[in-house]
C-alpha cells in the first residue's frame, strides 16, 4: 500500500489519473444519488459503482483481475469521493447540477479516458482498442449509475459526453503511435477531453439524432 501511495503522490501517470478519476466519479455518482434521496448505503453503492464499473470492465477486457479487487487504496479513494459528496450536500442546494459537480465529472471523464488508453496501449491493443477501452473506462461507470438510479444511460441519447472520451482516446493513440510529442500522450488526452467537455457544457452541445437529420430534408 505504501508503494501505491508513493506512485499516486510522485508521478506514475496511471496512478495519478486513476486517483483523480476514482475520487471525482465517486463524488459525482454520490451526488446523483443524493438528489434522488437515496439513503447512505444507496449513496455509497451508486458512488462506488460509478467510480469502479468502467475500470473493472477495462481490466476484464485486457484479461486481468480488476484493480478494485486487489487494492484497499482503490476502495479508500472511492469512499473519499462518497464522503465529499455527503459533506458538501450540506452546503449545495442541487449537488448533481452544481458547477463543482459538473467540473468534477469532466475531470473524472478525462482521467478515466487516460487510464483506459494507458492500459489498452500497454496491452498492445489496436487503435480501435485503445479508443474503445478508454471510452468504456470513462463512461461505463456513469451508465451503471444511471441504471441504478432507474434512468436510461444519458450517454446514449443526450449530451456531448462519450464523444469527448473518443476524442481524448484518439489523441492518446495518435501521440503514442506516431511519437508526435515524447511522453505527452496522457497530458494531451486529459487536456483535450476536459476542454471538449467544458465547451459542450458551456454551449449545450449535443450530437444530432435521426429525427434531426430527417428534418434537414424539409
């Protein structure tokens, strides 16, 4: 555990991004559950589901035991995010839609896109594999959280969200594959994903639906 904490504090890119993602997504998932007036156990379950589901799916796809089942540090970080959401609920009137939550969600999305891309790249995945696993890592937890909240996963029908992860994962693969900027793949992935998500929030960007395309004929 001491080595894990050292990696988090002193620069292993995967450990740093994973830490940020776990805390941010546990915070966001818990905030969603608080809005739905779940009890403390329900809040914890939704928060941890959002934090860990994407990473667990990532690990299964690259045929390794999910980190959440190996490391007590992982669970502790998730619980820290849950605790922050519960504590801040005292001060926030609408925690799910508060700018702090939206920013945390953007940060978590970027962090988990990056960790997914790092793992997929290390496993020798193709370009599609790197982008797909990065995206699954980033959005899988949110999809499960929505299901637990009795909602349709919003990444399937609204908002410019998963597309941000696709952009970030694509940037990661391009930098790694073509060695465009030495050692900067993770940084570029994070920056591009966060910026794309914040722009989408600011301008209410969405992807077109089939109905939107049909209207172009009229």
